[in-house]
């Protein structure tokens, strides 16, 4: 009985770790190459960091993109970005479901299934975001195509002045993968141990 309680508590704690990671850990890595100067520009984007930069009161970039029109080139890639976001939302719901099941029941098979489902969502996130990012890193879509600047001349200057070299999922998503692998291993190990104990008693 005590081992079952330990299993449930540990599973709930592991699953709960996804929420602070989703908010505070970098999820997207951007590396830009400016024409002027030799140093690359690095930016690791987290939900909290983006909020502080663009939406928090007193931020220098607050309202930066208001009234901007999304270009056709970017609009064509949005389904991949949206699908990545949906996978992230489902992943967090899976974590919440694991916490609930761990708290109220001993149904380890359900937690194992949710862990497999969550890990599948993480793989899907990498695939979908890779498809979203590809046109940015191969030069098909430039910074000037983002629709943040209306002037055609300024768009051209921005496109020539800087290019995106890296656009990928980063630390936070790898940590999600680690968490779900830990959940899989923890649940599978407990189920195998429990099965072995039952055979010995029989």
C-alpha cells in the first residue's frame, strides 16, 4: 500500500513539473545573422519572456506589432505553428490528467497511456515546428515578409540587413521529453515490479 502511495505522489510531482517549464523555460531558439558585424544575435523565447517584452506594462516593445498585417508568406506557415501550439496545449492537459489520476486512483495503465500519448505529442511538436521554421532558415521567408513594417523600402532593407540562421524548439521542449520519459520508465517499472510480486505470491 505504501509503495502505491509513493508511486502516485512521484508521478503527480513529475507531471506537475511541465507547468513551470511551459511558462518560464525557453521553448524557441532564434539565431539571426546581421550583415553588419560578425556576431550572431541569439534569443531564447519563453512565454514569460515574450510577455515581459511585448505585453507587460512599461515594456519598450508594448504595442510594437499593433496594426501589423501578416504577409501571405507567413500566413501559409501559420497552420504548422498553430498545430504546434495545439500539441503543447494537449501536452499540458495530459499532465493535468496524470496528476488527477495519480491523486484519485491506482489506474497505472491510464497514466502509462497518457505518458505515451504525451511523448507522441512532443515528437509531433518537433516535426510541425520544423516545417514551420524551414522557410525562415532557408531564406524563402525573410524578416521583411513578417508584415511588421508597411514601407516597401524598409522591408527590403530589413530583409537584406538580417537573416534567420536557426529557428528551432529548445530547452523547455527537451525538458518535456525528459519528464515524459521519466513518467514512462517510472510507471513501467512499477507495473513490472507489481506483476512480479503477484506471480511470487501465486
